[in-house]
């Protein structure tokens, strides 16, 4: 308890009453006990210590304590004076008035995210890797080595770009694994993809600027762009990824284009090479930045992955985003941006105002994990594991639900999308499944309002965290849920 702050606040609120010091302290403590700031059973500061802290005569403190004791608010014990346990009524906080004075900004209307902490390990939850398969022992060893290198100079805010060791490790890894053209100066560490998107929306577009967003698409991108005051224009998605028309460049020219080319979220299509090159050429001509969220690129199950859009041309106007939330674990909260070389100097100053870098030990440990080959080994193992689980889920869905849904887009990633052919709304299936302990997000939830939601009446089923031997039984549960809708029609 900060008694000095408590007393000064009370004195300010009652400055017109002209209270003596001893009366001021008595009334202040009495009110703090009554409103619960000094909890019943809590020990008060010793009189000598409190008099020194408040620069108040000890007799004044003794007076306040004695009067509180006489009135039953305080009791003397061997350990000192304690707030009496007298069953004071609980004082609930006053209700907050509703109305325009407390309304949030209009740009966050409709933005929400369910609290899913307790759902993270439930079957078919999207975006959660096989956490029980993560090599914790190896990661702890990397952390231990990192902390042995940390000194006082690492305990303040770090460089806005992030720790050099991690930036170098990421640059070298991306060159080999994704064909990204980059040097260490182009790599900027962030707190994850959502942090990167928030920064992109503020660094590379003015309020009111147009951004093309895949539709259906990633709701986190929608949230970042809306909260930055950008004008979102939905773009359809087909089997080859985002599919803007030639006329769209003239009709609604974008400042930003957001794409998930390796595994479109949530439908799972892969952006074709022809369309990647087409996007680069048109963006270059229009002065547009492409934000390439290379989501799930590490987990390609059928055939080799296409190279990153960023690496297809030396002057590609691409800001490349990556994260370790899916390849390592979500709580790590580390991601990165690779920006064109022409932007590196320009963004350092505003980036320093928008973000603060920290957690040097985690960054050093991750660099060690990558440089030692442990990261590549872990990815290789997860790739095999997820392919096995993907195959088990696809087989179970075809066998048990072949007449009620159509599975698509399983070439890579950590989830399958499935179109419902049964006459039932995906949101209803989602609600019923949640009651049974299954998390199957409806595809319609990823659509912007202007789209025909009926076209995307389906489910997204994450398999990364579901052991293959459990999948048959879980799909059987889902089949029973869908059958129950048929029976109730």
C-alpha cells in the first residue's frame, strides 16, 4: 500500500476542510477500510515507519491508530495493527454510464475476438500447433545459453529492429527455405503477425486509403486495417488464390493488398505463379504495396512449395511477414517483417515511435535454435506429423461425412476447409459442436458482409493438435451432430 499516495489523494479531495495531520490520517485510513482499499486482515504499517514515510509526527500516527482501534476498525496483534475482520459489506463498483461520452471509436465497431484460452487444446481448433510435440528440452537449453550471454546492457529497450543475431538467422533461413531476397538490414522483429499488420497499416497507408483484402479472409488483418482507418475493399478468392479483376485496378486502386499466398486463410488455396507475377506487375505500376503473409508456408504436404512472392522479382513491392507462433508456439510472440531495401532507413524513426523491442533473451535463444539446426529439424518432424494427421482427417471426413460435406484445399497448412452440402447453416453446426467439445469455426465467419455468405457455408477443421488415432472418433461425433440436424428438419 502506498500510504503517501493514499493520504495525498484524500488531502486533495478534502483540501477545503482544513484538517489537522492526525485527523487527516485517521479519516483517510477509515475511508480506505470502509471502501475496501485496506482489506480486512491486512496489516498496517508500523507507526514509526509510517511517520517517516509521511513525514508526520509519530504522535499523529499513534492518535489515528488508537482512534481507529477504539472504533473497532483496527485490532492490535503481536505482529502489529491489523484491519479488523468485522464483516464490512462489499461495495460493488458503481455502474458505468452508457452513452456517447463512453463510446469507443467507430473504427472498432464490430471488432471482437472470442475468449478461447480454455478451447486451445480442444479438437479441431485452428492455428494451434502440436504443442505436446514441441522439443521443450532443446528450447530450454537455448534459453539457458541465451541468459548466460545477457548483461545489464540488454535489460533496457532493445533496438527497434530487434536483436541482430535473430535478424541474421531469419534472413539466412528465408533465403534458403523461401527464396526471399533480403539482407539483415531489411529484417525487423515484431511481436507476431498481428503486430506486423498493425505496423504495416500505419506505416504504409494514410487514413482512408484503400486496402484489398481476400474475401473470405483473415479476420486479424481486417481488424488491423479497420482500426487504422483504412477503406477495406473485399476481393474474391478462387482455386488460384486472390482474384481481382483487371477493372478493379482502375475502379478501386489499392494502396495495400493483403494476401496469404502459400495457404489462403481460411479456404486453403495456393496463389498460382502466374497470378503472383501478375500481382507484382500491377502493384509496381500502381504504386501499391503487397503485404505477403506467408502463413503456413512451412507445411506443404503435396509437392514443393512455390517460392515467396517477395523473391520473384528484385524490385517486387512486397512487405513479407512471418511468425513463429505456428512453427514454434503461440506464447513466444515473435514475428518479423522483411521490407524492401528502399524502405529500411525511412521506417526506423516512425517504427521507434510505434513500437518498443524487448525480451532479448528470447530473441537470442531463437537465433541459437535456428542456427543450431534445431528449428529445421523440428519443422521437418512437424511436416511429417501434420501430413499424417491431415490424411487421417481427410479420410475420416470422406468416409463418414461424404454425403454431407466436400473437403478441399489440403495441399498444405494445418487445417482443412469443408463445404457443407447438407442443408444446415455452418454457424448452427459450430454452436452444436462447441457444446460437444469440438471447435469447428464456420467459414461464413471469415466473410465480409458484402459477400454471398451462402457460397461459403462450411467449416474449418484444424488437425495439427489432434493425434491421428483420435480423429476417427472425433469425426464420428461431428457426423452425429450433422445427422441430428437432418433428423430435426
